[in-house]
C-alpha cells in the first residue's frame, strides 16, 4: 500500500468556517434565550412595588421582597424586629421574628422572605443586599455610619 | 506530533519563571499587608470587606484563565500547524482557572455569610458561577478520556470554545436578572467607580498579584504536561518497536 502523503493540491480542503458559523449561532441563540425568555423565571426577588402586581409576585405565595429599610422605621420589640421596606414610592411593613444581625441597619437594601398576612409581610429570613459602593469607615465619624449608609443607598 | 527528542530542561523552572515568582511574592506580600492593615473597613460592611481583595481578583483571574483556554484552543483548531503546545497551555490554564473559581466560591460564601447572612443562595450569579465551575471540571475530565494526544486536544478544544460563552452569562447575570449579589463596581457599565482610593489600589494590586500567580502556575504546569506527554509517547514508541522486533524474529 502506498502511504506517501498526497500532494497539497489533491488533499480535500477542510471548511473551517463551519465551526465559526455554528459557534456564532449558538452565541446568538444563547443571548436571545437569556435576555428574552429566562428573565421572568430566574429573577431572585420581587420589588416592593411589584407585590400583587407582577406575575410571580402573587400575594398568596411565599415571597422574596426587595426594598430599602426606611430610615426611622426600625423598631425591635420582644425578639421581634419591625421595619418598613420602601421601593419606587411604595412601602411594605415587615415583621421579622428575631434579630437580623450582621450588617442589617436602616437605609440598606434587603430581601425579606415571608408571607403576606393582613398586608404585612411576616418574615422568617432577611438577607442584606449590600451595594456595589465601598466607602472608608472613618474612626472619627463612627456615629455617621448610619447616615452614610443612607446616603449610599439614596445616591 | 510530539518531538521525539528528549526535553531540553531538567526542571520546569527557568530564569523567567524565577523572576515571575519573585515578583509574585513581592506583590502578594503587599496585597496581604495592605488588605489586612492599611485599607480601611467599609462604612456598611465593616471588616468583612477585606475578603474582596481575594474574592474579586480570583474571580477575574478565573475568567482570564478560561479565556486563555479558549484562545489557545482556537489557535490549536484553526492554525495550519496544530501545535500541541497550544493544547497544553489550554489545559494548564483551565486547571488553574478551576482552582481560582473554587477560591472565588469559597471566599464568596464566607463573604455572603457575613453580609447577606447566608453561605449560599441559588441566585442568578451564584448559580451561573457554579455552572461555570462544573463545566470546566467536565472539560478537565474530557482531557483525561482515552485516546491519542491529538484526540484529546481536538475534543477539549471544541468544549473550550463552547464553555467560554458562559463567562458573559456569569458576568452579566446581575444585569440580566435580579440577583442577591451586588452589581459590578469596577466593570460597572456606567463607568462610575464608587470605591475608596486605597481600597481600589489594593484591589488592583490583588489583580496584578493573582495574574502573576496565574502566569507562574501555567508556565510550570504546561511544562509538566509536556514531560508527561513525552513520557507517554516514548512508552508507545517502545511498544511499537517491541512489536516490530517480534515480527522480525518470527
């Protein structure tokens, strides 16, 4: 058997543009699926102004509600933490069983998990959704940290 | 094909890797000292913000590693000369990328526990990141399937070119969907970086330091892969020679 390599001109030319086209189509298809179809299914929370309005934010279901803890609304009483979440001009009262702890404070964004009972969210889980802003904590202005958080959230 | 000649190095270190190694030690020492001592605590997150100096650079370097894997895989597939050197760099980069991705997830979990109050939530950013990690673990598994070195290179190159498409999905998951994870600070589409100056400098130092670690690791790893391939190839050559000798004697 002759195993001598064929001359260059006789060798069939490979169409290397096919993988590029397939990869491009996969990329375009992926972007369309992600941006057009998956958004409603994957969103982690409902904003306060969407409760009972947006699909998936039905008041009969267990909800994850995102909003900012309103300044002056935080009150802790008998192992219960009460506060008001605000977002886009709407507000929602929240009753949390326990002390959220950690970096929870007024003016930070949080996601509260719970059910609506008589228009109030009875929550058993609070997650602090910290912002993408980082500001030095000045030792001389420790008392200002709360208001600094408010200024961060409110922009 | 692999070169049949013996490798020209007795270890995986060279003058270049030693220089990179020394630079890595210097930069990383600065990052540790600055991150733990010099940089201030954050006004909201307090001391926990220091995890950022490991978490963010490791995530970026994981992305970089997977992009390098894709680029070198593309060179392997589309270049006229299918150099296995590209394949080895791709494999080495993916291994280092997986390591950095694990560091990202571990440090992110710790940071999440301190700020969100949870180690893990199946929110869009965390879920897509976990998916990215699993994909590249799969890529590394494919590289260990039976077959010739060329088959390994072809299979894994195709996977690398597809897997890299997940990176924009991970990065923009916090833009496409509502996520518990915060949006990007440095790579914010608005270009408005809201970070204390020394925090920002330390973060960039971390990126430089982790990049040096990445370069140092893949330089060594792709050389160990070359030695391993040469060892496998010489074993195959010896087996063929033995079989040929059997035929001659018969």
